[in-house]
C-alpha cells in the first residue's frame, strides 16, 4: 500500500491509501456487509475468504444472540478477524443507493457507529473500505464526503481516542474521489 493523502483531525491521522483492505494490519477493519452477516461478494467475500471460517462462526453467533432478523442498515457489530493481519472485523451494512431517501444519513451512521464501537473496545487504528459504492451502487463522489464528514465529526468529538483512521481504496478512481473529498473537508 502507498499512502496518498493524510489529514490530522482531533489528534488522529486520517489517511487514504490504495490497496486491499484484507491486508491492513490495524486493530480493526470495517466490512461492507449485508444484513444476513453470512458473507457475500466484494470486500465482504474477500474478508471471509482470507479471514477463514472463524469470522463466519462469530457472525452466526451474533445473528442467533443479538440480531435474529439480521443487522439493520447503519448498525455495526464486532467479530474476530480470524487469519487476517487485523485483530478484529467491524461489520456494518451500508444503504443501497436510490432505494431509501435516508441513504445519506444511514451511510454516515455506518461510519459513526463503527467508530463508536471501536472507541468502546479501545481500538486505536481502524481501516474502512468505500462502503456502499460497489454492489450497493452509491456514487463514490457522493459517498466520499459523507463518509469523511461522519468520521471527522467523531474524531473531533473524541480527541485522542484513535491514532489512525485509514481508507483502503481498491481502485484509482475511488481513491481520487476520496482525495478530492478530503481536500475539501471543512476544518472543524
Ligand atoms: N479491499 C478494499 N476494497 C475493496 C475490496 C478489497 N479487498 N474488494 C472490493 N472493494 C471495494 C469495492 O471496489 C468498492 O469500492 O469495496 C467497495 C465496496 O464495494 P462492495 O464490497 O460491493 O460493498 P457494497 O457496495 O457496500 O455492497 C455490499 O455487496 O459484497 C456484498 O455482501 C455484500 O451484500 C453486500 C453488498
């Protein structure tokens, strides 16, 4: 991975890199899951493939104990990371673009709830993908400012809580969209 942009917000490094999220060596990576929590394609599939069956076993336990009807959009849960370099996986469900007028608020909630969970667990380094911008069809130019603003709001509210929040973006176009959004991120 090569770092391509960075800001400091609330004493935390906010960095953008192009690469494979499953290789990020951080306290937690964030999975763009679906409500079933039973895996899928995209980054969800990559995490389960590389992380192994322990992740799915944790997800099934969460479904049985806490979320029998599935994880609602915008919520976040924590599991083991299995064989991955990361210590944990935070699974969150992004909104499907165009289906729900609440999509911008729900996309922001994915990021805010994932970081609130990381804070509760004392996780200091967290890596996100571009949630909802793949199968769920969210235009990345619209998703990037929502994601970054939600994260900056959390970091400003909790100075010193985290050392790094990183976006690991799979392709150059997604990286460019996030870099443009980071450049215009209002200084809180
Ligand atoms: N590392 C980083 N980013 C990745 C990786 C990876 N290994 N694989 C895919 N991506 C990127 C995609 O290119 C896209 O930019 O993650 C972003 C999110 O795309 P999806 O994984 O399709 O997630 P999303 O759009 O939120 O759709 C979620 O897709 O995989 C299923 O089970 C998942 O039903 C859920 C839906």
